[in-house]
C-alpha cells in the first residue's frame, strides 16, 4: 500500500461512509429531526470528500469548484464543533457560529478559530479536536515544502497520509457530536468499530487489486493550486493541478 497512496483517502472514507449509513438507517420518530440533520451533515461530508479524493468531475461540477466547496464545508464543520462546545446547540447558535467561523477565516490564522473549542479540555472530544487542529497545521506545512519537489517525492505521500488521517479524525468528531446531541446521549461504538473493520477490508482489497499510483520524478510541482493530487493520471485530467506541475508534456513523450 505504500506506493498506492492515490487511494489512501478513499480507503479512509470507508469509515465516513459506514457511519453515514449507520446514521441514515438509525433514523427514528423520537429523534427524527436530529437524525435527519446529522445524516445530512455526513452525506455532504462524504460526497465532497470522495469527490476530491477521486479528483475528477462529479455531480456536474468541475474539480476546482468541488475543492472550494470542501474548503468552505471544512469551516462549517468547525462551526458545528464550536457551537457544540460553547452553546446549547440550537439552530440560531449554530448559525452564529458559522458566521463567526467564516469571518475568522479571512483573518491571519483564522482557520484555527476552532482552538476555542478546547475550552472543555481535558475530555474525549477535546483530544480529537486537538488532532484536527494539528492535522490541519501539518497539511499547510507540508504543502509549503512540496513546491519545487517532484510528484514522486516523499512529501506528497506525507500530505496524502495526513489528509487520510484528517478524514478519520473528522468522521470521529462528527459521530461523537451526533451521539452527544442525540437521545439517549450515549456514544455508540459499534458504527465506528464497523467502520474500521471495513477499512481493514478496503486496504486488503486495494493491496490485492489496485495498481500502484503513477508518479514521475520528471514532473515538478511549481505551485500548490488547490492541492496537488498524488496520481499523475489524475493531475493530467485536472486543469488546476496540471497548471501546477511542469514537464507533463515531456512525461507524455516518454510514455
């Protein structure tokens, strides 16, 4: 799997997909509004994350638009976390948290506004939130180091690994919040456990049947764009990624 980093994020999304299905199939009359709300959050998260991981046109939108939507959705998830920790979590307070988070996103280091959610430290949700903050920080740092390196460089594997980890962290946070705000307010481990069991099966399947991710030492990253995808084939199909990498024409000549 080490050289199949083009599917690492897709594998991680198996966990998100599992808890999404668990949320949908557990909709009941007593908690119908909460169940629909969290199922909707998980569905949107899964669709956007999967679209970016596959890095191709989906749902009638080009890749750059989907990446921009995911970046905005990341802020919405942060808003839900802040609202959950700092407020009584009604719709008005969620809306105010979203406005606050989007306003902060335009400020220097504003993407780390979620740090105020650590006010409840130490507890289980705070530990996962801290991991989300750290993973976001490392993604930004690795991206800076990638400029001037090749698509086959170790940095792009590091970036993909941290991105896959951030997907798992995000899935755990959303599931934690859902359980916390849904009657009987007890954390349900079964869905997360099944998600990680499915993840193991997904990794095994990819190990046996998925080809190694195509890379090239001749393709050099000149800028980050919306975040260079690890697969050279996917880069060639994405105008933004293709414009962020040099020597693709030369690479084609050697194919």
